[in-house]
C-alpha cells in the first residue's frame, strides 16, 4: 500500500476525506489543507482522475525525524529515488512548509533535500551530473514538529485546471472550490440549480460534471504520466471504468446567468468543452451519448424569478478585482437581498471575500464557513429556505 497526501482548500478537509473514502481508500490523518490516506497502485492515477475537491495528490516518499541538517540529508538520501525518476528528469523542490520545528530555514531545507536527491541519483546511475532535459517533477517538504514528510507530486498542473476552461475572465472561481460549495450545500442532481453571476460558468459546469457522474480529470494529463512508475495500460482501463459510470440519462436543471454578454459567451464555450470532454470519454467505451449542457442566459440578477418552486441559488458575486469600489460592492450586496424574495423557497449559498457582505445582504445566515483557497480568504454564507 502507498501513503498518499491530497491537498485541498483549508476548511474542506472533511469533504475531501469523504470523497477519498467513497473511492474506497482508508484515511489515516488530516491537518489544515491536507488529507492523508492509504491507497493501492491504482490510487496514484485514479485519485487524480476522480477527486473533485483536491488541489493536488502526492505520494509520500519518506517520513522521519530530523532536528539538524545532517539528519535531514540522510533521510532524503535513503529514498530509492532512481525508481521514480527518468535519467533526464528535471527535479524541483518547489515548496517547503514548516511548523514548530528546529529546522526553520526554508531556503536551506530546499537546498539540502535537492542535493540529497541528486546525490542519490548520481550514485545509483554513476553520473556526475544529470541533463535535466526531460519533464519537470516537483517534490514538496513538510516539517511538522521535527517530523519530515517528503512528497512526490503526482498531479503536475493543479487539479483545478480541468482542461475545459480556455478563458476564465477576471478573478474566476476555482473549479475545486465550486465543487466544495456544491458538497457544502448537499446538492443533489434532481434539485434545480442557478448561478446568477455565472462568469465563466464554473459552478454550473462543475454541477453538470457531478450530476452526470463525469470524472473531472478526463480532459487532461497528470504528472504521474511522466514517471517510470506509471502504468499506461492500467490507466487506460481505469479511464474506461470511470467512463462506464457516466450517467447521461439523468434529468437535471442547471442554469446560469450574467449581465455581461461576454461572460455568458465564455460560460457557454467552457460548458461545451466540458461536455465534449465527457462525450469523448463515453466514446472510448463505444457509447455515443451526449451530456446535457447547462443553460446560460444574459440577464441582470434583479430581473430573475424562481423558475421552479424549490432549488439552489449558488454564486460567487463580483468583488475586489471585478468591482471598482467598496461602495459599489455594498450597493450590489444590498440589492442581492431581494433574491430571498424572488426565490422564496430556494436555498442560497454565496461565497465572497468581502468583509461587509453579511451586513449588506441583511438576512440571517443559517451557517457561515471559512474556506481558504490559495492566498484568498473567503467565507461561504448559507441561507436555508423555510419551506412549508
């Protein structure tokens, strides 16, 4: 069995853990932004293909105690790195994370681990230097209370880069964050969903992939595919197995709107790419079924009325880069309060980094969750309807 580490937005660890368990893997621990679990060799590829809320997946290469740089070097050198890299690989120790440890110089830790890896490869391959002309592979180091964890990146590009979005517009919502919001709201495919500030369409598209059970990674490749441990034949089988789980026959009502016609055009284009991606996966197993596209229209949110008695209104309203001033933002959020009356029996979820949203929106929240994705601190405001 392999020990793997999946990264996620801080605050989404439980949701990611549930996803991992649903795939059949055993959780071992978690910490802010990280979930550790055990998985077979299939998990190295399958988790990258299937996890909707993970930002990256790593293989744990070593875990040991180190209170000085000699111990750090020796522990990193002990790893059989030659089994995981090709002779032309370019290896980068990309990030260091330290928490309450005697070793606290990120630059020094980065250099020593990098030296240990290259020394081991040089000794094993009888080479004084490596060409570094091949694909780049990243290694990450976490040191928590003097316990060193050395991790090998299996994802390559971050997993929120699904491959369907060609133009995100200004300050787009991450795909993985959209997937988190859907899980936070306990959304089910039979429930109508509308995003009144759809932008590039991320929330509606992620809802579509979830509703039709389309693995989010069908449209891209992963870092593991550049490593000697990659089993291409088995990966093809896993892709076919996941394609067979797509449910193109389910009934969904997923829509989005935006006042900006360019945003609506982007959303339609991105949705088309995502659904074509799913169609290609189905084609691999001999099916010609099509995935229903979400509907996007140009409309100001203030003109909308609930098209169904009940549903979910889920959105990432403009703020920061997308609105010029704080006064404009406050005015927008105040106007948004009418959505509670225009969609009276709908649940509403709003994610924003605006500090004044709750007071401007004026309605009592059912709950507020903090979600930190990258360097952005956001809050997710949940307003449950009082259905009769």
